[in-house]
C-alpha cells in the first residue's frame, strides 16, 4: 500500500513556505537560492519546490514573481512523490 502524507505543513507560510505568483496565480511552496558551483565559480541556483497539484500548467519560460524579484522557469521537474522542483533564472 503506498504511503500518503499531508505535505501542507512543509509549505506553511508561517514557517518556511513562501507564496509566489506563477503566471499571475498564487502558489505556495519553498523558494531557495542555494549555493551552486559552475565552472569553478560560486553562484546561486534559485529553485522553487511545491506540490505537483499547484504546478499544473507551469512550463518552461513561465514567469515566477517572488516579492520584487522576477524569474523565468528554466525547468519543471516532478520528483515522483507529489512534489515539483523548478529551476529558475533571474530576469533582468
């Protein structure tokens, strides 16, 4: 029997969840600007993780707005457990 879990606690905006706009629709998930190393140089790799149900219709080049920062969705990666990880690129 597959395990089902309520993931809502992970995305609670009172804790570490963040509400962003993706193509104008509010989506709650976890925004991260983690460290990444590319060609020997340190940089950040912005990502957003949310429930797959909230990411329905999100595709490459969708616009994600987090506060005053705007990003373009570079990839949408379902993880098979009901979550989706999006890699982002800052829009100048």
